[in-house]
C-alpha cells in the first residue's frame, strides 16, 4: 500500500478506511482463530476422556461379570447378568463412535474380539453345571488379548491427550503476546498512515494557507509550490493563476492610473513651470536694458524668488509621485501632531493666530515622519486660511467605533472646492507659496495608513479637516 504523489484526498481517505477495516478484520480473525482452537481442543479433550471412561467401564463391568459367573449356575435369576452384558455392548458402541483414528478403531476391535472369547466362556459356565468354564473365562481374560488391546488403546488416547495438553499449554504461554499483535499492528499502521496524511495533506495545506496569506497581503508575485494530494495541488495551481492574473491586472491598473495622473499633472506642470520661467525671462530682458543698481537688485530678487518657487513646487511634486514605503511603529498620535505643529515655527505668532489644543491618549501604528509631514501640510493650510487674531482648534480623540480621530478646525472662509480623495490631480491654489499638492499628498499618506481624510464645513464658519486612523491594540 504505497502512497503515490498522484493520489487524491478521496483515495487517501479510502486508504484510511481500508486500513481500519484490515485492523478490525485482523482482530476479528485472531479472535475467531483463538475461539476455534479452544473449541476444537475442548471437543477433542472430551472425546479422549469419553474413550478412556468407556474403556474403563467395559473393563470394570467385564471383571465384575466374570466374578459373578459362579453364582449364576443352574436355574437362578440372570437378569443382572444380561443387563450388565447389555451395558458392555453400549460402552463398546460409544467407544466406536468416539474413535476417529484407524489405530483406535483397531484397538477397540481387538478388545471386542477378546471380549467375545470371554463372553463365550462365561455363557458355557452358566449353562453347563459343574464345569470349569468360569475359571476358563477368568484365565482367558487375564491371558488373552483383551488386556493387551485395552492397554494399547489407553496408551494411544493418553499420548494424544498429552500432546493436546502440551499444545494448549504452548498456546496459553503465547496468548499474552499474541493478543497484542492486532493492537501493535493497528498502532503501527495508524502511525504510518498518519505520517502519510500529514506529509501529503496537512503540511501542503498549511503551506497553501501561508501562501494565500502572502498573496492577500499584496505579494502577488508570490507563487505556491504544488505539493500533496491532487486537490491541494490543483488549488495551488488555481491560486497561482489567480495571483498572476491579479498581478497583471494590477500592473495594468497602475499603468492606467499613472497615465491618468500624468494626464492631469501635465497641464499643472506646464502652468507651474511656465509662469516662473516667464517671470524669469521678463526680468532677464529688463536687465539687458540700462537699469539702475536698485533696479538690478529688485530684478535679481524677483528672479531668485521665481526660481525658489519653482524648486519648491518640483520638490513637492517629487514627494507626491514617489512611492510610499511605510515603516510603521506604535506611537502616540499627540506626539506626531506636536511635531507637525512645531514644524510651523514662528508662523503662528507672526500671523497672530492662536492654536487651541485638546489631547487624548491614543496609540496608532504609523510611519511617524511621513504622517507628520502630511499633517504639517494640513496645519499650514489651516493657518494660511485663517485671518489674524483667529483661533485654530486641533483636537485628538477616540470615536465610538474605536477609531483615532484628529480634527483641525480653522476660521477661514471655507473651501470653494471640496477635495476628491480619488483624484490624483493637484488642486488649484491662489497662495504665493502653494503648489496644490499638499492635500493630495495628505490623502495619499493617510490612505496608505488605512485611514480616511474628510473636509467638512465647521460650525460658525471655516473648515473642519477630520483624519481617522486605526487604533493600535496595546493589550
């Protein structure tokens, strides 16, 4: 019963069922063989005892019959004599029925022949008065073949009985060991089949589950190794085909999204590059003419300001287009928010803005520097939207659903255009230092963390920015 690699789970289960059936049949066979042996031995032992008992009964009745011959001479009652002879015939009949070998049959026949001679002598003794027939019968019994045949029969039966007793004694000595054979065979077979079952089904299934988990985590280039029974190998091949198809579709989707993003970015890129370059060109043309030193200094400052603006926009564009590689660690959300506020520097005091802070101890698993950069952009937008002597509310909390919440509420006029989180295009901006990529970058970072970013009208005016993140379980 060799398990080949091409076996299926159905065939493997059938092998288990067959193995169980074999163990049960072996146990039942041993039980039947044991019972049959003991029944046969018991029957033979009874037969041997019956032969010996009947032979002894014939010998005893015949001896007593010879002793009573002298009392039966003449016309006395002879009922007991004839009844004893009838019993002797019955004993011979039982002996012939119990004998099952030719040697036993021959010994019984010799006993019957000798008995016939003795019976003839006894009959003469009781029918012929004053004869010596009784003495002749006794002599015939002592010197004839009866005792020789009786001794031979009893020796044969005793020898066979002793041999049977020896065999049964051997079985009795072997019984404690033979009784364990089916159990030992069953355990060995179960261990062997269990090893096969683990190697051909359980372990490949565990590898399949682990590989499926890898694919579910986004590793679509991961390939499962087909192993084990046919069903598991077929499932692995199917999952590999599915992962390959998903990988192909993901590449196609990413390519389409990249093309769409580039299509949306091209006009913005052209606009944001053309305007500074046009200013630089105009200022450079003015330098060709005769100008005063003050004019040269002012024109140079304008050129440097345009170049710096172009450089800032290109840096923001590169940050936005660069793939995110998160390095998450458990950290306090308030610590990240404090870092983003600190990055504003003295702009709060310079713009005469008051920042109201409300805290809540909540831990998130995040890439702290990247999330801080995204939150800094949102805070900078709130600062630039708020007028002088206004307040900006920054509050961290935990929602009823167990989510970490960050609210940034400004006192500005509100947003004319609500950002679309599915759009990769830069937003229009009227700020001198703005690039239009701050909010899309924040969307990208927060979505990469599995969170959400929402813009809502704030009560009393202004805009409320709500960031929702998953709370890290630290229990």
